[in-house]
């Protein structure tokens, strides 16, 4: 028994180490491209991946890993093409490094998915979310030079552990939704920890507000609406006919048109405009000047934004006072780095994941079964005005792969030892 408890502690430490490392690039900003740090991070990733393989082998799960990888083979074309892009990359060292991290992300994500059910993954992510918010709060109040934006055009917004308020805001929005899911599940299962999750939910909502990130605000509101819809369907889904779904789609389209027509007013309420704070002109220049020159294969996996001259040129063209470091759109970043071929291959994987998660949610009887769709909705909303798929970190790619492996596993094996 003592040995099993010891092994479980080691297993949890490995999981949280993987979570932390998958966020590390977003903590360290561009500092991580220093060769020594790149080497150290690569060694740590390799160690975590090797430990994952050893534990899977110990529990006779290696064959199940390859079986599930075969079921989820749709990630492999994008993975292989990203690897080939190293040969034409404008910064091949970075492309190789980021490709290896993608490999390690697939291995460790598969490990998590095989070891834990959806319910357990939500708990693990929630505990990690508490850790992120705790450390970020400490930085905000006790080390404000690190935890608060002191940039001359952005003052006072909370950024916590992350390099920018928008990144922190979206992470906080995701954590907030995790806490809400725990509240709903506690109500559904009549557990006694509703007050605990409720207090965390309210604090995370305050944290989202303090980041002053409009993307986080919109994402948070959108996901709350999705959860309300999910609860309605869980309660009354069997009584809803096709005509009801048709009416709902018509209403949704109509509401979207109204929002689009009144976009200027809505953004004005949030002190923003329809250029998305200059993103739209920047995207236009990026397409016309750079993507048009390498439309097929791009500039190499995750390599483009590490060329100083590109960053400076795009910053000047967009009228921004400093060099731009990301496209502020996860899908455009994949496009500029791997071209239209890479983007198409990624979208095939992405929409197949959507389809898998929607089918899984269709059989759900509780909120935990809807979580994979909530995650995908988050990645879709968040990546419109930020890069959260694999440009800054690999956290959400890791979660997607973990959920795919967990769902596609023929039996949920939990494993205390």
C-alpha cells in the first residue's frame, strides 16, 4: 500500500511537471531561445517523455499507446510535415527544437490520456489551475514588476506568471471554466465541495477581469453560454426534436448577424475597435508581404517570429511602437510557419478532434462528458486574437491529445500503481 501511494505521488509529480513545462515558453517569453535554456528545457522534456514511456511499459500499456496512436493517426501528417519543414526553415535550430517538443507532447499527452479518465483529467487541470492562480497572485501583489504589466501603453493589467496580459487572461478564463465545471459536477453528484469550487470560481472571475483582456472577457462569456446550453441539453435533450434544433440554428445565425452589424458599438463599449487593436492591418501586411512569398511550406515550424528583421518590419508596417512577436492568431501562426499545406493538415486534425469530442458529448450524461467540446470551443475562441495552439506553449495541444487518447481507449484504466 505504501509503495502504491509513493508511486502515485511520483506519477502526479510527473503530470504536474509536464503541465508546467508545456507552459514554460509562455512564462519565459523570448528568454527561452538562449541556447543554454533551450538545451536544459529539451533535456527536461526528454526526461519526462522517457519516464512516461517507462511507466507505460511497467503497466503493460505501451501496446495500448500505439493502438491509440493508430486510432488517432490524424495528428501524424501534420507532425511529419512540420518535421520536413526543418529543411527549409529560416531558423532550423528553432524548428528542430519545437518539433521535438511536439513529439514529446504527443508522447506525454498520450501517457496522461491512458492513465486518467476525462473526470480525472479535469481534476488534475483544476488543481494545476489553482497553482497557476496562486503563484500569479503572489507575483501581482508581492512582485508587481513581474506580475503586473508596466509597459508604457499597458499599465496595471495583471499578467501573473505569463509574459503578457492577454495570455494570462485567456489562461485565467480557462481555469475559471474548469472551476465552473467542478461546481456543476458537484451539484450533479451531490458532493460537498461546492463552496470550495465556488470561492475559486469567483476569484478566477475577478482575475480574468483584472487582466484587462477583451479576448478573455469574450471567451469567458462565450464558454458560460456554452455550458448553459450543455446543461439544457443534458436535462431536456431527449425531448428536443429536429425542428427545435433547426429553430435554434436560425436564431443563432440571426443573433450573429445582429452582433456583426453592431460590431463597432460592441467593441466601443470595451474601448476597442473592429481592427482588433491593429491586428487586422497587421494580418493584411503579413499575408501580402510574407505569406505570399512562401505560401506552400511556410518559413519553418515555429521559426518565423524568431527572425529579428521580420518582427521589426511587421511592427513598423502595423504602426506598432515595438517589434511584433506573434501573429495574435493561432491559425495564422501555423500558416506562416508551415504554409497552406501545414495549415490544412492541422485543420484536418483539429476538426477530426472536434468531431470525436462532439460524438463523445452526444453520449454524455453529466457535464464532464461535455468538457472536450468546451476545450475545443475555448481553443477556437481564444485563437482568434491570440496564439494558444503551439506558438507560445504546447499546453492546449497536450490537453487535446490527452483527451483524444482517454476517449479512444477501449477501457478506462485507472491506475493507482
